[in-house]
C-alpha cells in the first residue's frame, strides 16, 4: 500500500482538523500550517534579492534598462524536501499526483511582466514511500529560483522615497508541497511582496 498522496487515509486526521478550524472561523492555510508536521516549519519562502540587470555594451541598451532579477529562496528544514518545478514520478509511484513547485504573479502594476523563471537542478533524495527505498528528484536545503522581470520605463526611472511609496509592489504566489522520507503533506501557498521602485 502506498503512503504518498496527501489526501490518503494517513492524512485524514490532519484534513479533519483543518476543516474543524475552518468551521470555527480560523484562516485555513495559516491554521493548518502551524503545529502540523510538514507545515510552516518544514519549508519557508522568502525574497532573496532584487537586482537591476546591467545593460552595458548592449546595442539595445535603452530597452534593456528595465530588466530586473528577482531571487526567491525556498528554504527546507532538515530532512524535508519539495517537488521540483517539473516532477518526475517513478513507475512504483504511478498513483501519485505530486504538486510541482511553482511561482506565479498574483498581482502587479500595469506593464510588469515575468519573462522567464530559472529553476535550479533538483537533487536525488531517498524516500520510503513503499516497502523498498526509492530515489526521487527534489528540491532540498535552500533552493533559489531566479525570475527575470520586465518593468516599464516609468517605474524604472522613479526615485525618491515619496515617489517610490506610490508604486505598488509585485505580488508573487509560490506553491509547493513539502515531503519527508515517509510522507508528502498538503500543498501550501505563500505570497511574497517584491518592491519595484528602485533608484536607477
């Protein structure tokens, strides 16, 4: 019998607890993440940096002035990992429906676009989801995804604290599913606020 899908009978108690909290008026994502193995302490998401990309030597420098790199760090606790952006499921786990790690734009000022997301290479971890150990490709430790963000010229050229305060941040939603060597847990979503009004 597989013990891998988060909605398996193994997680019935967790799901019922979350439903009970929801009925009591609690915020489901926050409440379910606290005090539950595989919850908020297993994986954390944080903004690792915002950098303006250099356009020196570019024939099209004027149009490249508006490119920024946003680094998002996914920090795993010891003995935890998460599915990569493109999960590879071994034949032994064909019934599994893994939740890929993903980053999407929740909200952004007009004209702001995510051009590309560069994901790191996943590493091999050993799990015991069946009677025999299996190897999976996963994100572990501190995984950093890099997003290339295109900003319109009017945002790039803004300077001064008063003007910057008027620019709405880019809101990114990061989804992931934390796992240990025995189980995968309910997927979670975290929102990051990325400041966009940087001095040129």
